C-alpha cells in the first residue's frame, strides 16, 4: 500500500471514531461486552480461516506458475544486476531525467 492510501485509511478511521463519538456510541463498552467479544472472536476466526485458505491456494495452485513466470522473465538476474549497480554506486534511474 502506498503512503497516500495508508494516510487515507488513517483519516477514515479518525473520522469514523469522531462520528461515533458524536452519536454517543461507547466503543469501549461495545468491545468489552459479551456480544462484542463474541463478534470479534467470530471475525478473528473468519480472518484465520481466510488466511489458511489463501496459504493453501498459493501452495496448491499459484506457487508453481508464479515461479515459472519469474524464472521465464529472468527477474532474479535483473535483481542481481540492480543490486550490483547499487553496490557500485551507479544510478539506475537518472535523477535529472537525462
């Protein structure tokens, strides 16, 4: 996520908390209530299940094609060239645009 997107999310959260404050919603009371705890536990189980599924899906279907594409494009070689040029102090992109 780029910096603008991250700042945008922070602003959205702050504005959301401000709106809930204006509506006199007690966030701490909701979080500490039995229903709130139950909802957060359910959400955590969903997130863990989704993560487990994504890890399985990556291993079962995506890992092999991904590395075939990376190797076909010779990205590891390009990365080594980039690291070598940085180590030698050769700029890879001109700051002046020339």
